[in-house]
């Protein structure tokens, strides 16, 4: 197991808008996944289908609008079963823009590599979606 994957980005959108992209299904699917069932409260369901990958877990802590923690995993993945890793999102208001720090811990080595590849792509998509832009197709999509 490796240390946590950490990435920081600045998004030209309000902290409330960025936060909503993690807790509202209709916002989540703008940047990550094709389907989301979210119950954004401590202990609430977190379920997102991302290009055939079934992410399953629960919100373990929500402090609107500055912090979200999710027990994150993948249905059918023995190395990262549902709820087995911790995803933390810290948000800071920068006067109309938002500084976001993502920390994903508890990843096995092979999962770390996949997430180190995927998170920068998804955070760039979040940046676009939070600014009201279409993030386009996933870079690995056949239609791209």
C-alpha cells in the first residue's frame, strides 16, 4: 500500500457550486459517471457508475461547503471492495473561486496507479463542469 494520492486544483467557480458537484446526482454525472444515487449525509449512500465501473460506498462526513469524506470502493473489485478506501475533498473559498484538495488513501499499489491516472482527468472534468462547460467524452472513450 502506498501513501495517499493527493491533488490540489483551483476552480473558477463558487465553493457552493463545486461542493454541489459531489453531493447532487444531477451535478455529479456532469463530470463523473453516467448514473449516480447519492444521499449526501453522514452515513448516506454514495453510488456512482463510471463507464462500467461501479463505485460504491457511503458519505462518512459532510461539512457543507468545506469538507466531504467518502468511504470509496468498487463493486466486484477484491483489491478495493466497496467502502474500503477513504476519499477526502477539502474546499476553500478564494473569493469567487475555490481551492480543492483531493486526498485518496487506503489504495493498494495497482489501484494507486489507476487512481493517479484517473483523478487528474476527473478533476479537469470537474473544473469544466463547475464553470458550466461541457467536459466532453472521457479520453478513453471510443467516441473520442
